[in-house]
C-alpha cells in the first residue's frame, strides 16, 4: 500500500495524457483474432491493458513489445486445439472479461475466465446467457482446478466452450461492454447473429466498437441502437493503428484546472476520436470553464477565477467513468449540481455512487445519494482530510483532484490502483503543480 497527501496548489504548463485504455484493448483483441501480423502504435501500457495482453497471449497470439509499438501475430484459428481447459486471469480488467469472453469461443476449446476480487463480483449472467443463445456452452469450471469462487451469483469464474453458431438473442446492457463483447465475437460465428438490445447505457463505447468493425470491413446492419445483425463466417484482418490519448484519463487533468482556476494545456488527444468521455469538456464548459482547441490533438482548458464553478444538471449515462471526478468538481460550484442517469456506476470496480457519497461527505461536502446518481450541494470549497481509495483507480484519482483545491489537502490511504489506467498518474500530476 502507498498513501499520499495532495495539498492545495495551482496547476499549469502542459501534460501529455496516456493512450486510451478502451481503444488499446479493442486493438489487442481484434489483432489477436486477425489473420497476419498487426501493429499497434502508441498503446497504453497499464495494469488493465497488460491483463488483456496476457489473456491474448494465453489464447495463442504472438505479441512482441517494443517502446510505443506492439506487434501482434494473430491466432491460427484453423489449428487443432487441446480440449483441456485454458485459464485466463483478467486481473482487474472488466473490459478484458466482457470483450474477451465471447471472442474466446472462436477457439473451440474450453476457456475459463477469472480475475481478482472485484472482477469476481461483477455481473456476468446476461452476457453468458446471450452467448449460450448464440451457440456457446457456459459452465462453472471444474472444482479440481481450485479457482477462487465467484463472489456474486452469475459472476466469474465461468468456462466458455465454442464455437458460436449464430442465432438470435436479446440482452439488456446496463454496461455497454456486454454489447461490445457480442459485436466482437459474432463476426467469427459460423452463421448470422441477431442481437436485440432493449436497454443500452454508455452508447459512445459501442460507437467505438462499431468504428473498429467498420475499419475491418465487417458485414453488419443495425436498426438504431435496438437491433444488430452480423453476417458471421468472417475474419478480422491485420492492421496498423495509432492509439490516441484517453479522454477518460485526461478528465482528471481537465478537472484539476477547473477546480483550481488554472490554465492547463493537454496534449496527445484526438478531437475526432469516438471516445464518449470527450463529453466531459461540454460539462465543464457548462460549469464555467473555457476550452480552446489548438489543431486536432491538443487543447487549453482554463477554470473560472478562484475555481468557483457554476452548478449544473448533468446526464452522465454515456460517460459513467466521469462520475467520481465530476462529483469532486461539483463540490467547488456554488449551488446544487445533479449527476444523473448513471446507474451503471454502481457496478464498476466499486459502487462509485455510494463510495463518492461516503468519501466526499467525510471531506466536508454536502451530498445526497440517488438510486442513479448524486446531488452535490456545492459551497465553493471543500474542507479536506483523510479519504479511502477503495482500490478503485478512478476514485483515487478523483480524490487527488479534490486535494488540489481543498482547504487542508486530502490524504489518500492507498494509491497503487491508479496505475491500472494511468501509469505514473501521481508523477504526471506532480509535473503540473506550480510551486
């Protein structure tokens, strides 16, 4: 465990944000199931992406790592495979679990997905049911493997055996990763797949997945966001791609400028990238920040003088990962901010709605917990004090932002999980703190 205290300070200068985790993991999975060798430039090298990389290697991909360049030779899907179960440890990566589960069915051998305590408490039953509808067998792993047990009924560990044959399924998606997992798996099914989606949160992440399918020339059609049809019998093809900076990671630096009334330049972005968390810039503009793009890959953000922000009513359904840091930011508005329509925040690494209510209240904020969000009664300041990170990278980084503008600073009990998404986060934060 490594604790840290973030003291009040202004920020400034320039920060280059790491590459997108969501894009890196999609690139790894597609490259691993593609014919030939693909090149991923400027990937994110973090705890979560290493979990995905290790999973892809275990499945049979040949991956060579060089600085800023990963070479991936895809799995030979025509090769005869063992019938012995293969165990994949997804670590703390929900994206690896949900996106990798269906793709693994194309191997035709039993593959078991497990992970750390948080992963083993994440719901998996809906996705498993849909994969069964499409031809896969989903089972509890054999006891003799002595795997850690699921902490929630219908969670990992689960064993999937393919192939997917295609067919029809209906799935509600409180997390978009269910649908993205099916969209990546179904092109490799033997026949056509039809996916009905009566509920879909986090739509921009599905747009990101569809963008990859478009680039790959995969045959599919859709009726709005409620019905998807994929031809099946197709393969992914080798590619070369550069991964843009992560707007989810950048959000913490955006908000650091916002709450301290500072000006900060943020680089390594892509203004046209389909990442949904770009929308946080619109949220911060509503709260009084000024955003100025310089070309397509960098921007300047300036918080209002004194960090006194304007309260707002913000729908976070499409950008649930921003809830922790926007909850912090709302504490420095003068008035009531509502963060709403984000029930999926309860099924992330932690119940982020409950956790942020608890931690911000302990730091002196006035917070109301809703079933699907938070109400922050901002006073323009935050007292500060001791806080717990709960092993959740986004909670930890959000609390660090709180420390910059609080009266007494914020001491966080354990910061080690921050590297899951943003390697070296605290060094990056220190680099923009002004003396």
